[in-house]
C-alpha cells in the first residue's frame, strides 16, 4: 500500500513542525588554534593547497582571542573602526567581510 498525498503532506507538516519547535543545540566552534600543524598540512594538501589561515580584521580590537586574553592595539583598532564601513577598505583585506542581514 502506498501512502496517499494527504498522508505524505501530513507527515511532512509534522516533521517540519517538530524541527521548528525543537530547541537547536549549538556545537562548540573549533578554532585553528586547536589544530596541529601536521593536521593543518594534511587538510591543506587534501584540498589542493587552498586553505588560508587568517586573523579577523578587527582582531586588534579584541581583548579575548581564541580563548586567550590579549591586549588590544588601540591604534590599529582605531584604523579598522575608521575604515570598517568603507567597501574599498574591506575589499583590500582577505578577512574583510561583513554579514549584512
């Protein structure tokens, strides 16, 4: 016996509603700091040498980076903040991007 379109639709709605109502769980984010140089090299080789390690553009402004307390560089932070909304400034840095919603 094959399910009818109505049964299929009902099952789809139930599955969709249960996934919408379910509280999402977030996986911990991995940092490149937790990857050994051998692991990085192997991964980079597996993708044809296309991996690039970058620092966030606003990293000079951070007081905590990769779980470590760091001292912000106020001069560099000011330069980043002054250029952050200029497309040409962001485009000149590999890590310069903006999430616009």
